């Protein structure tokens, strides 16, 4: 269950960051409200996962997955292209998350 909560936290963080871009530096009210609400929900869910997992692992997965999802959304929605070094870096983030989940015993308390 805690993996679903962490996944929801990543989803809301991604929504908040996408709305942050859409808010145009907080000059558009509805995207700005969405930023605050989505981040509040994301941090609440993130805190809930800390009951089951160590903070370092939770934060690594939350931020790493968020980075990769935002990069993909920015590419598709905002037409922000990534060069080869950026794609390699994102691949390394995903590889790091996979290593934590597949081989680390610290993923659970």
C-alpha cells in the first residue's frame, strides 16, 4: 500500500510542477492555486510513506521519478526538447531508482 501512496505523491508533485510552468510565474490564478494544492497533497502523501520507508529512499524515489516525469511532460506539453546528455542523465536516475528497489534492503523499515 505504501508504494501506491508514494506513487500518488509523485503524481501530485508532477501535477504541481506542471501547473507551476502553466502559472507563468504565478501570474495566472487557477494554475497557481493548483500548484499550492497539488504540492500540499504531495507532501502529505510523502509524509505518510515515511511511516514505512526511510526518508532517504522515499525522497530519492519521489524526486527522481518526479524529475523524469516532468522532463517527459515538458517535452510533450511545452515542447522543451532534451539533448543526449540530458536523456542519459534521466536514464541514470531511473537506473538508480531501479537499483534501490531491486537490490537495497533499506527500501523498507
